[in-house]
């Protein structure tokens, strides 16, 4: 197993929450100026200052994570095979296609090999560009070819530096979001600092570089910033069109780089739907945002060679249903409060019913089963599905797919992020409820707009969107820990908006009867500066200590295995084993695989379950037959899986296989009454005895402290006939 060892030698009263009558100041003014197009030299100076601060924070974050990556692995000093081994699990699989494109004689030949790939899954030819989201690897490989950088920058550095550079985009997007919401670039500075200090909970890019989310989430943050700008009050039509194009481009890049884009966009579509029902958005805004999502998904569908998983996605079905029902259900926003609530309830029911009808029909027509495992996992997680399903259990037993741990909140509180976030969230959520009730109480007559102007409580649509965004994605993070990275970054921007914005402070000061211009300015400037000073005093020494700590990559057993495979096995040899290890074998040696970690294919999931019988209680003949059917020449057995102790009983891989096969699990503990004892010993243990029938069907080819590699013996035709029915 991988280890990181210590390197030697290291060591005025306002009318309401929407305040638009303050004069422009250096750190607080871009909204009205941008909306009206009136830029003075002072405004330009302030915008320039804020932009420089935002870019500087983004670059600081980029350098920070790059330094951590270098110091954790001593990446510049280790061998190439060790660098590649550091791309664990599916990260290694994705990076292998970047490496493959660079090794191809030409770009055209590289693309052809990806479209007609026969090394990722043995005995199958698949279209990698259709199956996986690897256009970023293709683009980077082409860019590396055409740029004059080959002499002084290795391909692997070009790749990892690009991913780290996206952190600059991410931080700058958060900076812009909080700046737009609060009209203060101090909020942007605070959000950037919070993002960096909460690195453990906001990103994992430094050790999972090529993971799809590290490519896509920066574009998602950019999309949120663009939507926030698009929803600004008094934005000119020409500016709306420009910003809407930015929404489209960022949404498209997000969708193109992550296979789970449809589920994230579904949550976002639900936010838009909710705000539309509560009358926070205009009809034009709703339709425009929906269309940006649809156009982005359809363009990705075309680029992925008509990937059926996109057409059969819930988000497309939902948007089509919402727009269709909205078009035909006239008078939705008219009538008294009770009538409008009834209409909205009926509207929601109709949209959801039509959504599931369209989605069910689309999946039947397309014969789509690619995302079946995700819905099995969701049903099992909430107690609506069987717990013995192998695919669902693989997810349920991983900590990353469990509930959000409570120690997350302790860390967030330690950086003074949690407290202003909760204050802002609670105050604005109550305000939103009041505004929503007020919106639903309007008659829908010609006086509706005047009624809105006369209200005591108001909420800007951009604030309403970001409020529901943090609520919805917060709930998603609570339910599934891995999804917290979609929430915590935006959490930094939202909390910074609460500290520096006018909305929350206006409500507090009105309650205290001291809502004056002087008091407002004093609080909005002093509080963030005090927080920034405190964070600098408390965490700067820790950051310096963290980046000065030096470690070294150390995994000699895996290095030995990869070198043996590369030197001692045929180039077209087929390897079977765990998904995680096989991804590394493909990257380091280029050998053919039986299965891999990209799990969004029903046939591959079934094949993986069959290959994993090497860790179940199966006879030597059964395992040999299964491995032979997928064309395997070698199997790699890992002691860390065969004798696993990381998970508790019931969640070890061998337990999941036993349950799926209907067998009693190992060790003391209860078993369900319908489980039976297996008639064969566990294969990964019994094969080490080197006795018949194991020695008859398998030959040990390699062994070290972690891995055992066995070569499958080819059965004679006579033996095959005797073993037949």
C-alpha cells in the first residue's frame, strides 16, 4: 500500500433591505454602475483594484495546492512510474488517455484509437469519447503538441499545472459571486481566504488531480457567478445577452467535463423552478436559464456521439415538463393567496408526473441502463431498495457516500466560517419566506408591480437564487459527503456576502434602531477587516508550517509490480483484478484490462461483479471459466482486499460478494436466515495452497508482500469438452 514517509532533513436610514441610494465607494459600488453603464475613473480604479485582489487570491490558491502536491510526494524527484502510480483509481484511467494521445503518431490517429478502443475492455471495442468525459485530456494533449513548451515542460507537469490553474478560476468565480451580491470586493477577499483555509472541506485537488470534479466544479462556480450577474436588477438588455452567453459557455464546460453533470443540473433546475413558483424570477429569466441548461446538455450529447445517458437524464425530462406545463397552465400567478397555493400545488404535481412519465418512456425507448446503479444506490440509501445489490452496496459502504460527518462543522467553525454563514442563512431564509408569502398574496392585476414596490420586505432575485442554491446543495452535502465540494465553496461566498452585504446588516440595525449611513459603513468595512486580521494572525503560521513539511512517495510493492508487468508480460496481455489497480496498470504499462473504475455502463458493472468472484467463495473451475470468458491472461490478487480490515463486517468486498451470492459472511456476527454456507473456500486464499485443482488451472507468475499474480493455463479441447454440460 502507498505510504508517505518523512523526508530526511525536513522540517442614513434605508427604506428596506434593497439599498440603492448610497454613493459609490472604492470597495462598494459595481452593481449600479454596471447596470447603467456609467463608469467614472473612480469606479474603474475600484474595479481594477478588486479584480487584482481576486486574481491574486486565485493564484495564491493555485500555488498553495501545487506546493502541497509537490511536498507530499516529492513529485519532482521520483521516477516516472511512481508519478503515474500517484494517479490513483479512476484518476489513472483518465490520465492514461492523455498519455495515449501524446504517444499517438498524430492527433487524427490518437482520436481514431480513442473512438475504436480495444484495450480498456477486453474482447470489446468501445468509443471512449462517447463513454467517458475525457475531452479535457484530448484538448490538453493537442495543446501540448502545438505549444512550444516540450523542451522545458514535461507532459505530466503541463497536465497537473492546468488542473491547479483551474483553482484560480474557482476562487475568482467565488470572489465575483460574493462581490456582486454584496457590492464589496472585501467580501470577495474574505470568500477567497475562507476557501483556502478550509481546503480540507472545499477541495481535494492536490491528491486527486484528474478526478472529473476537479475539472468541472470551477466551471460550475463560474456559472453561478454568471447567473448571479444575469439576475442583477436594472441590467441592460445588451449586458444580459453577454452574461447569458457566459452562463451557456460555463454550463457547457461543466457538462462536458463530468459525467454526473445531469444530477447537479437537476438540483439547479429545481432551484429555478421553486423561485419561479414563488414569483422571484420573471418568465424571461426562467426560460433563458432553462434553455442554457438544455442547449449545453444537447451540445455535449452531440460531442459524446449521442450518449443515451444524457437524453435519458431526469433533468432534461424535468425541464421539458416544466416548460410545457408552464406554457399551457395559464393564469398560474393570479387569484387570491389560497387559490394561488392550490394552483402551484397542482402545477408541481403535473410537472413531476410528466417528468417521470417522459423519463420512463425515454429510458424504455433508448433501453438505457447506464445510470441504473445510481438510482439503486439512492433507493437503498433511503431504505427503499434491497441492501444485497452489489452495485448499490459498493457505494453504500464507502465513507464518501455516507452522511456528512459532524467534525466537518467543527473545522468550518474553527475558521470563523460557520457562524456568519448560519446567521446569514437563517435571516435571509426567514426574509425569503416573508417575501414569498407577500408575492403569493398579490392579486396578479395591473397593480401587482406597484404593490411590489410598496412592500416593506423585498429580496433581489440574485440573492434569492444564491440562498436557495446554498440550501439545496447543503442538503445534498448532508446526505452524501462526496457532494460537499459542491456546497462548501459556495458557502464561503455566501458567508462573505452576509458579512459585507447590506441586506443582513440592514435588518439587524433596524431592529436595534440605529440604521444610519455611518453605522452601516463602519460595520461593513470594519467587520470583514477584523475577521481577515484574525484569520491572518491565527492561520498564517499554520500555513507556513504546512507547506514546509516535506514527505516522499513510497510504494515499492506497486512499483515492483508495474515494472514486472511492463518487462515480463506481452504487450497485448489481458489483466483482471480490482478496478482501482487495473486503472494504474493501464496507465503504467498499457496492458489490456477486463474492467475499470468508470462504472457508468451496465455491461461493465456485470463484468466487474463476475471478475470480482476471485475474492468470493467459488471453485477454481468457476473462476477460471469466468476469467476465460472475458479473455483474461493474468489475475492480480491483493492481500489488502482478500484480508480486508478497513471496513466493518458486512461492508468488506468479500462480504458484499458473499451476500450477492447468497453465502454466509466471514467472522463472528449475525447472518440473515436465508443465507447458506458456501461449498467452496475463498478463492483468493485457497489458490495460495498451490494444490489441485488450483495448480492445474493457474500458475503463480509474480509475488511480493502485497500482490500475487497468477497466469491462467489454457485448457485443452478435451478438458473443455469434459467440463461441458
